[in-house]
């Protein structure tokens, strides 16, 4: 089945530094990828929609300058948490769909990235 | 803004009991999906329901999509400790590239 690889799975960084998280579709093309944030024992909160070759669409309340998204190819989207602070510590998850299939099909999720800002 | 209300958010039951999780919305979705998530991992799709009134079964799990495509339920029969986990419903939004709106999730604990 289709696989989405997310890297790194865990990262610890110092407050004020930036962290880049990668999301790759390994065996399919994805013109659209999605980035979610999840707090412990809570549901997934959609942060933004990553569009290949164009600007990402951010959900209300998500700072676009804080969470930079780049979708430079059909198989790779990156989320950069800039000037990270402890309150940015969370579980970040990406998902992608095969662009050749209709919208009513499975979204494949990455393994998630546990970010801890100290 | 489309919202999905999922309930209950926490459920602790004994092995062998039955349970039902509900997802409700005032909005119509293209389809609705149910996921299960283990700690530290991404969600894994259990089922997609597309047609209003549709019922799908996956072993001891029964999924139903409301006639108006605004609500769904997950029923587990004779729950087992292996069913323990976070269950998430997600609505697929029309014409937005596969965008999903997730419910709050249900943390299920099945005790032996």
C-alpha cells in the first residue's frame, strides 16, 4: 500500500532555534499534503494544506510565519517551525493522498514527529 | 467552519462489553472515515463510508453513516483488550482536495 514517510520521528531543540520536518510520499504523487498538530490524548488539528508549486493554505489561528510550509515537488512537503518555543512542543503529523484518485479515498498518514522544545 | 462532535471522549469498559462511539455534525460531508491511532504513531484508516445510510462491518466493528451524511457511529461488539486505543472520526470536506475534519477522538480502554 501507499506509504508516507515522515522524518524525523523525534526531535529535541533549544528554544529560539528552527526545526524542519519532512513528509514524503514514497510510491505515489501528492499535489496536496496536510499538516496536523496533536496534543496528548487529543484529536488531530489541521494546521495547513500544502499545495505543490504554490502557497500553503493555513487554517484560522495558525501563524504562517511561524509554521513555514514548502511543497516543492510532488512527493515532498516540509514544515519548518521557526524560532521554536516550549509551547510549540507537540506531535506533528502529515498526510497525503494519491493525486490521481478521487478525494473519497484513503489519506495516508506519516508516522508523526514528536517535537520537544527545551 | 465545519465541526465534528465525537462522543464519548473517554470510555473504560470490561472485556466482552459492547460500545458505541458517535460523530455528529451540522454539515454534510463527502464521506466519513474512521481511524485508529496508537500512541506515538499516525492514524490508520479503518473504514470509509460514502453513501447515506451505509453500514459496513469489519469483524466485530460496525460502522454506520447517517442518511443525511452528517453523522456516523462505530459499534464494537464484545470488546477485547486489543481494541484499546484512540478512535477518530474524520469528515472529508467537499471540493477541498481531500481535506479532513477530525472529531475530538475517543480514548477507549478495555480491561481484561
